[in-house]
């Protein structure tokens, strides 16, 4: 069976990268946040994806970038119920 795209899971890789970039930019001080680019990243993330999927990717990215924070709190911050994933 031929691989789809370059890696076989291109869409997942791009979604993870966009989510991680967005969360990292959010954590910058407000005066250093490139708001226009962040809005473009959010649009790219939302394109063709369910909102719940986007929220999950963003929550996972925030967990990776902030291992000292409580993951359940992060999931709840993104509107993901702890009884579904915890």
C-alpha cells in the first residue's frame, strides 16, 4: 500500500507542529506575541479538523511544553472533560 504524503502521516505531523508552535507563542509576553501569525496558525489548525481535535492537540502541546503543570487542569482549560481522558 503506498504511503499517503511524504511520511505516511503528514497531516498529523503538521497538526502537532502547528499546535506546539501556537502554544509556545501564547506563552511569550504579550508584547512579543505575533498576533497576526498566531491567528493564521489557528486558522490552519481549524481547517478541516473538528474543534475537539484541535483542542486536544493544543492541550497535548501545552502538556509537553509545561511538564510541571497538572495535565488534568490543562485538559479542563481547553474544555476537555477529565472523565473522558483521565
